[in-house]
C-alpha cells in the first residue's frame, strides 16, 4: 500500500531528478541519466580496452596490435557465460554509487544505474537476442537484513528498458555465503559451490538469459549462477553489471 501511495504522490508531485553520481539536480535528462560532467568522466573511464569475453577493464592503452582479445583469466579458464559487459570500471564515482545503493540503501539509484546498464549492452549484438532478465539472488537471511536485493532492482529497470520479461525468483540462493571481498579466486569458487539453484526452470529453459548483478570482480558469482542456469536448460547466459573489476 505504501509503495502504491508513494507512486501516486510522485505522479502528482514529482521529485527532482538527481545525477546518481554527484547528486546535482538535473534540469533535463540527456541520452544518459546523469549530468554532463559525470557523463564525460564515465566515458573517459570506460574508454580503455576491455576483455572481449568477461568485460573486465584492462590496464594500459589500446594499441593497434598490442591489445589481447581476452584477459589472462579468460585465457586460462573460459567462463560458463558467453559474454559480460559493464557500465564502467569498479572505481571512482561508479564504485561510490554502487556502495550508496547497497549499503546506504539509496534504492532510487537502481533506476538510473539500470538505465546505464541498458545503454551499455545495447551496443552489443549478442545482447539483442536475450529473452529474459534474471537477477543474481540474495539469500533470504541477507535479504531480511538489507531489506532489498540490489540486483533485483537493477534487473527490473533493465528488463523494462529492453522490453524483456523479468524472471524474478527463477534463480535462488540456498547458502548464505560469507562475503567474497577478501577471498582469492579459488576460495571464492569453493565458497559458492552449491550456493545457487534454479527454482523455476520453465522461466529459463531453452532461453537466452540475461543475468544482472551490481559488480563483477573475479566473475566467480556470475560463473556459478551461469553454470546452474545452463544445467537447468538455458540456451545461453549473458551477464550485465554496473561495474567490473580490472583484469590483466
């Protein structure tokens, strides 16, 4: 009821639109939902070379023949998802805005960030074949503590922007795993083993799934989610996130 009442109030008395990065009030919305200064900074951050598979941002400048197609991680072990893309690197203002969404509970940020994800993937032909958007789930205990799942909020906007069905509840988290932040690659993978399951296989069977999350660092979470989705019959898994880590 509160949500409906808030939505009605917003129609009558709309809130000013703020830049998600610097909180500046926007007089109008341009092609991206942020102010011109932040749009320029974001474009500069994402202008460097990326891994053509996992989308991580690579160190160094883009040269005519020196840039590898794939990061070292993807060369050593191909991920279970086909392709991943991010709005920008997990640093600076983009890192700050993800933290504001997750830890300061600024839920309104999910809408502009979801729009930025949509803008980032629309230039990739593979994403045009996606058939359903599925969020990376939170365990019920963590959901109760936080009060929301940021990937779910991002996914709702992304699905709306791309005109795709939203597969809420298709994927569930069975184990409330410890935070991945301080773990190495192998520890992260072990930490996630058996953590996810497909609860509603009809939502993903024989479909190209667009998996959405806030951040991709090593790719362990996206990889494990993709593995169980493929085992449940998904034809393909593509990944879209707000921010990706740096790769070599």
